[in-house]
C-alpha cells in the first residue's frame, strides 16, 4: 500500500509541478493605454461609417499611429503602430464575445476606453478593452468569447499561436 501511496504522491507532485511550470508561460499584463472614441474613429478615411466596435477600436489606433490624428484622451502605445499589429488587434477583438452594452457605447462614440495589453517579453498577444468611466471605473469588456481563441476570465482574448 505504501508503494501505491508513493506512486499517487509522485503523480500529484508531477501534476503540481506542471501546473506551476505552465503558469510561468501564462500571459501577463505588459501595459495598456487609454483612448477616446471620437467622430474620426467612427469612420474610415473615405467617410464611410464603421459598423462594428472592433473596427472602431482598430481605426482609433490607425488614426493615432498612421494618420497622426489624436484627440484629448488618446494615448500613444508601443504595440499597434504597424498595420500588422492593428490586424492582430482586430483579430483578437473579433474572436471574443462583445458585451452588447459595451459595443453600443463604442459605436455611439464620445466615450473613453482602456485597453489592457497581454503578452510576454513586450510582445502583445491579447487584449482586454473596458469602458473607461469616471474615476477609472470599468463599464464593460470586449473579448471573453471562445470562437477560435483561448480565453482567460474577464474578457482576455489570447491569439492562437
């Protein structure tokens, strides 16, 4: 019986070590930025109105980085300066569930959002977007679904690799 007990203890130790080792490679918050969703973020360069919240959030980053259009409340970020990374941002947001109230607020414009960026070693691999209300209160989360993506609580969407 002590052999069985020893084997069970050994197996448990392996499981615990694997769990601890796995968390070392888990996504971490590597930063974030605030953005104000204004009229320029709701349309593309030809003036056509965007129809999805994830398009608006991507357009906000294109306006800041590519077109030099920022407005009060927009912060620069070190992650979404290239078209490739804005494509990734769009993909992460599309893959997750979008709370209807948050999407509606983004689509209406005139609101602030906070984008929390996840990754490792400074490389972004997921985001969580919240409404940035008075005194930094969170009003909703973009992400959180599981269509083609792994998720971790509260809307974290991690890109599949």
